[in-house]
C-alpha cells in the first residue's frame, strides 16, 4: 500500500507548476499538505517542482506538511534523512538529479539537498480521523490513497480537505479519481489533463 516513487505523476506536477505556483507569489508563508505521502518521493518531487518554478528565494517560504498513517512508524526517519537508493530515482532527469541530489554515505544512495529537505515536515496522521492538521493550505495533494476508502469516507475526506484549504486553494488527486458528484459545486476543475481542482467561491 506504500508503493511510490519519484516523479510518479509528471502530468499533475506540470499542472501544479502551471496553475498553482503562479498564485503563490507574495505570500510569506505558503502551506501545502501532502496526505498519504508514503516514504517521501511524492512530497520531495512536489517540492522540487515548486522550487524549480518559483525560484529558490521564494521557495524558502514553502512549508509542506507530509502526512501518512504510517502503520509501521518508519516514514519519519526516512523522510527526515532524505536518502534513497538509485533505483527509486530513475525517473529524474539528469539536470534535476544533478541539482537536487548529492551522494549519500551508502553505495548507490543519494540524498535530497538541504534546501528541499528543510521544506518537508512529516507527521503521522490518519485521514479518516477527518481532522485536518492545520488550515489555510494553498494546495492539498492526496494521490493513490482515496481509492482505498469507501465512497462515503472519500466524500468526508475531500470535504475535510475543502475546509482546510485557503480561499482559492487547490486540491490535486490521481487521474482515475473523479470528484464525487455531491462535492462538485465546491470545486472548479482546472484542466481535462488531470485532477487538479480549485476551491470555488461558494458557501459550503
Ligand atoms: C499507494 S501509497 C501512495 C503514496 C503516494 N501518495 C503516491 O501516490 O505515490 C498509499 C499511502 O496511503 C497511506 N494511507 C493509507 N490509509 C491512510 C489513512 N487512513 N490516512 C493516511 N494515510 C493513509 C499508506 O500508508 C500509503 O503510504
């Protein structure tokens, strides 16, 4: 269930770079939440994409809450260390790899650079608690997690994300996940290319 790898969904990362990052400039604190982040490749890919698009000066204001139910209690250390074996890094272009990874201590291991690692803050959290860990998020990403929930749970979790988003904040999920019909009025779909939504200006 914790299957993941770097740059797993380039389409949604491109949509975030195009539609979300331009709306983030000017904020002194930019909160992002990656729910069900597994052992880190997804929030790190997100952070690298945002840093590339917004520039390193503005990126210092980005704070990514990376959360997972983490049943074995092992993700925090992995994410904090930011060290991954080369076979999990194969999708990364040579340019991005050279910029954001340095050799780790072990053979065939590479570490994410500090400027990216400092933006990621891991917490154990159960999405089905329906309690958000904070609010005012500019972007919430939840991918390849909702499909494991019952339809009613899915609706409740997305409703919780909606409450946790700042006005005009964005929600991204995987391509195969349609927005439940009863929540469609709460979000505006940004593209037919993938599942990126913007919080609509309506009363919930
Ligand atoms: C298939 S992985 C997806 C990882 C990443 N989002 C991606 O798309 O590459 C699913 C993750 O959801 C987490 N998960 C499952 N149920 C959860 C829950 N109730 N609350 C938070 N995380 C959960 C699992 O621990 C696992 O790490």
